[in-house]
C-alpha cells in the first residue's frame, strides 16, 4: 500500500545522490539547474496562503455514507489500483539506502553507486500524478514483468497467507526466517519497490525480509516477481489496523520496521494502535523508519472541496486515502508506543520539472524511532 504517486525520473548516470538537506538554492536564477532543492524556506505569505487553502478545501466534507464505504472497501480500492498499474507504476527506491543506511548496514556507498543506473533515484523521493493537479504527471517507466516464468499459485494469495496466520500463535523458535540474524519488515510494501532493492543491496547471509500489504493483488505481484526469493523473503497479506490478525513473527524479533508512505493511508483514530502493535515486534534497540506526507504538502493544497474526510485527511479520485502529518503528531504516535526519538525532521523541498519549467513545493517528514535497550537490572 505504497500510495498512488508516480516516482520521478532517475538521476543522471554517474551522479551520486546526496542525502537530503545538502542542496540549497542561493541564487533563484539557478532554480532549474537541478531536479530539487532542499530545506526551502517558506515566506510568511506562502505559509498563510497554504493555511487558507487547507481551510477552503476542508469546508465541505465527504458524507458519512461514503466515508463508511471508503473504510469498509479500502482493500478493494487498493486492489483495483494494483490491477490497473501492476508493477509498472513505481521506480525502485534505492534512495532509501542514503536516508536509511540501517537497511543495508555495512554496505559502502561505493557498492550502492554500483547499482544499475536506471535504478538509481533522483533527488525527489515521491511525487503524485494527476490527483495532485495539472503538471504533476512525471513520465512513468514500465518495469518488465517475468511473472509468466513462475508457477501460478494453487489458491488465492489472501487465502494462502492471511488465513494461515490470522489466529495462529507464533512459536518463538518456529516461524519464517527464524534462523535469521537480521530481520526487516516492511508494512505497506506495494509491489516490492523497497523490498527488492533491500534484497539486492544487503548481502548479509543472515538477512530475512518480511513484507506485507493490504492488497492481495500487490502481494501476488511481489510473489511472482523474478527477484522474489522465499529463502530470504516472506510476503503476506495483512491489514495493520486489524487487531485480530497476527504477524508471522513473535514479539521482540525484528531489527527494522519500514513505513514508507503507508501510515498516511490509515484512518487517524486507528494509527496509534497500529504503531503500538508494530512496536511490540521490535527487538530492544530495533528501529522503526518512516517517511510520509507532511502538513501543507502540495498534494494537500491541490485537493478540491468535497474530498476532505476529516481534518487533514482526504480521499483521492481512485478511492484511496491520505493524511498529512506534523512532526509533533508523529512524535506522539511513536513515543506513546514506547519508542525513543532518533530522528524527526521535515524535508521541505522545492521540486522542479525542468522540462515544463514548473516549481512544486513538497513537504515530507522522515523519522527514526528506536525501542529502548533493556536495562542491566532487567
């Protein structure tokens, strides 16, 4: 459930992607020299205009009957999205290793630079398509699908995976990846644009990656991808808001949990319980990594009246939903779940479409929160 936004064109061949926060626009005349500029300061007028726009597009709310439909049939809207786009909508997120080196500890930057140039990321992580408004649609790069080379499953993915673990008590020494020494879980994995780069880049023989998504269609696309290796990866259908569903791992077993543009798709009043459950899966010292939409991001400002579900929570034209966070909101979610802040920062970025000479102001929030180590007395 990665969210229906196109991923932008790759960086120039041989160009090393810098961690965000390192490219500043000092001369406005050079605005179209790069794809993006970091830490762009907003003027008081610009901030006030953003506030006014949010007030305007929030005055008319979606009726309660439709809100219930969007919640009950959320899986249907995501399945429809992936049935239409399959695995050709997103670029693989190799930029994650710059922002989150915890995904490939011990891997040198030289190794990451050796990745195929068509898989390298630009300076801009995520950008929406037509739902954000005119001029945002970036050329999409279709990925070849080798799904026909794999045997089809004998039963639907959702039946095979979800039912198997729905009410299962996981044994501490007998679960997928139980012999691994470094375990990563991605929640809302979509079609694997984070998972597969992790498997490709992190060559730790003790690595095991779990990935789940609300959409059974997305998980089927992951499992039929030529890069899917069941010896190193386990993909399963899961609704992170369903308290009756179990994860296929015991508590205190994961080193890393990844949430990339997924928490924003959850109804706000269900977010805390979802984070609480995930927190229990982390080992002491384990880390939760998040990147998601920030308040007053361009995508929020472009919503029209009648698309607002609740404060800062909207529905897109395809029925998928999105929330726009503040740093304090995310800090409260994580610390209430017993995690300690390592990083919580805003990526306030000026995104540039050099071909169309357009400037677009994006706001993302990036977080790292760690589960406290056990005290020596404990």
